[in-house]
């Protein structure tokens, strides 16, 4: 009987000791985790305070525009020729085009102002019905199209250029347009930037006034500019030169103003007044 009591006591003591050890380890682990948590907070908090700013900003678009008289003329015209063979059509086209170029340079247009914008040579077919009632494609010749682009600062020569070209063999006139040269366009755009930024600033100030906020800095500025060229009436036509030569001579061609617009996107920092 005493032996069984002693064994029970010993077992009880062992369980108590084991529970005490386990509890101690758990408390030590909890203290370690708390220490790690405190260290992590000490490292993270300064980083957040330094880099995680909450920005108060306003984004505004400003616009400024100006009109200016065009200083560049662009005329697109050319020669189309047809013949039974490709060589014959090409030779015919070259002769006519050389005559056109020679006449244009005679009006004061430099050869540097003339360049080929499009050249094509392609076969021509006709549909013929055979004895069985079926249609078949028959090669009947070749067409050569050679289109010139003339760009010059002599904007008053628009009508004369077309007249001379048609008289010399040009049988196609595509477009006549007036625009600003790159240098002039850039100068106008540069002058508009300040006006566009002023416009953006005024818009921002008007929006912030009732909110009791004010501009305290600039985060970013993005500049966008564009030009709208002036085009004369569409002149896409293909014709026999002499057939409408007289009507082309009397066609009035006048240049117009080109509008330049500069837009800026500005992001301002703001703060209470």
C-alpha cells in the first residue's frame, strides 16, 4: 500500500515539474516575441515618418493659343502615264515629269524644294467575254504614276506653280496646303509656354480659394503643343493637262493663318492658408 502511494507521489511530482518547465518556456518565447516586435517598430517607425508622406496636391491644365500667317507652301502634283508596255509608259512619264520640273525651276522654285513623294507602276487589265460567256482578264498596258511634293517659302506662287506644272504636262494635282515652318512654329510655341503656365496657376488659385488652400510648390510640369495647318480646298484631281488648263489659271489660291496651341499639365503642392 505504501509503495503504491509513493509511486503516485513521484508521478505527480514529475507532472508538476514538466508543467512548470513548459510554462517557463512559453513565457520566455512570448518575451522574445515582444522584444522582436519592439525592435521592428523601432526600425519601421522612422522609415514611415521619413518616406510615407501624404501629399496634398491639385492637378490643373493650362492653355494658350496664337495665330500666325503661314510661311510655307506645299503643293502635291504629278504625272500619270499609260502605254502598252512598262518601258514605254515609264519613258513617257519621265519625259513629261522632266518638263514639269524644268518649268517649275524656271519660276524660281529650287530643285531642293522638289522631291518625289510617291512612285508607282502597275499593270492595266480589261475584262473580255469569250465565246463561252466567261470573262477573262486581258493585260492591256501599264500605268506609271510619279507624284512630286513641292515645299517652298514662296507662298504667293501657289497659283503660278499649278499653272506652270499643268501647262508642262502635269495631269494630277492632289493638295495645296499652307503651314508654318519648323523654326517659326517652335518660336511661337516657346512663347506660349509661360502663358499656358500662368493660365494653369490662375485656374488652380480660383479652385483653391473657396477651399482655403494655397499653392506652396510645384510637383511636375508636362508641356504639350500642337499646330493646325491651313489647307486650301481639296484639289485631288486627275485630268488631261490641257483640258482644264484655262480653269486652273483662274482658280484663286490664298493662304490663311495657322493656329498654334500649347497645353501644360501642372501638379501643384497645396496647403491650408
